């Protein structure tokens, strides 16, 4: 089964072939996929009025190796399909502030754990080498990904002198990347709901011969289809807000890895900065 195909399309295509009970499941998912994505097989069966085994057979009928695989596909689907209003609706289970705190922190911890498990050492190493080799580096991260892009760009600018952060401002984003060449590198940061403009900018740069690295949550992300290296980072939402904890942590790792390769340069740079900070009282050192 092709994972990249839209699950909703698959369900609609298979619908005529399903049993009566399986059709009830299909109809519920088509109307309530945001809720179904977080239901166990037993809970989904109870909601629809069929047995748990019927739910498992339904998953198999769609080409999945068990219900957990179908559930995972549903959860991937809602990242791009749900509106913010629907995400807020999903958050009604958060009964009080303390519950919210625990669930969000646990979700962030899980995102980091999954990121560690899925990261490939070779791909990460290749990404670091490309950053060091590039003539110019363009960091593209729009909408909610702007926070990660700005953080990564701020610190890379301390270590390197060829970093450009592409962001909305007085000039159009395409104007900021217009001069990209085959000697350059674009770091595209893209998480659900994926910014169309991020893909368009990366695609333009690719057509000019530039190398593309993607920090994204899935190989199914639009930008993943045009990049040379993917650094997979989990950003599963705990509510209507997408988590940027793991993306920021990976950005931090990139900064440290580059910094360790440029120890002498950054030592000299910070020596100068410390002098300036002290002279102009940048920090409160009472």
C-alpha cells in the first residue's frame, strides 16, 4: 500500500467492497477522523456498534498490518487536514491547568524520544558537512516554524558569516532568495500545517541547483520530496498548538555540532563580544 496516498481517498475507494460492519466504521471515520485517530480499536468498535475484531479486519481491508498502523496513518492525516478550530475541539479533554501541564510536557518528552530513535547518524553528519561547505546558507521557516528558523539562524550567524534568514518583512521572501546558486544551501524547516510558501521557496532554490536540507516531521511532508537530506523531527501536537520542543532541540544540536568544528573562530568572536557587552553594559552584572 502506498503510504503517501490520502487515507480518505483509500477509504472511499474501498468502501463498496467492505462488509456492513466495516462500512459503519468507514462512515464514522470519514465524518470524525479527528476523533477516531485517538480511539483504541475497542473504543472505536463500541462507538460504532461493532466488535473490536471487526475494526481490526477493517484496518486489514484497507491494506494495513493491524489497527495501530491505521491509527498512526489517521494521526498523520490530521496534522495537515485539521483546522485550528477542530484542534481546539479535540482539546476539551484537558479538564484543568495541571492536567494540561502534565499532558503537554509528556507529549514533548515523547517527541524528543521518538526523534532520537528515528534520527539517522549518517544523514545528520551529511547535513552538518553541507552547512560547513556551503557558500551561502538560506534558512527558510515560515508561519509557526519561524521560531525555529530565527533561533537556528541567530546562533549560526555567530559562528558563520554566510547565513541568511528568509522571513516575511519589507521585501518579498522570493526577493531574499533570488540570488541563490548551486554553491548554496537551503535549510527548509517545515512542520504541520505545512506552509506552501516554504515548499515553493525550496523548490525554486532546487531549480537553481542549490542543495536542500529539510527539518521536518515526515517523509510525506511536501518539502521532503525535493531535498537531499531529511533530518526527521517529531512535532506531534498535544492540543491545537504544534510542539516545537524537538525541532528546537535538533536546531540546538546543529548549532553545537557546527560550533565544535569552529572552536577557535567562535572563541575569538565571543572574546570581542564580551568586551563590547562590558563596555556598553549590555547585561546586568550586579
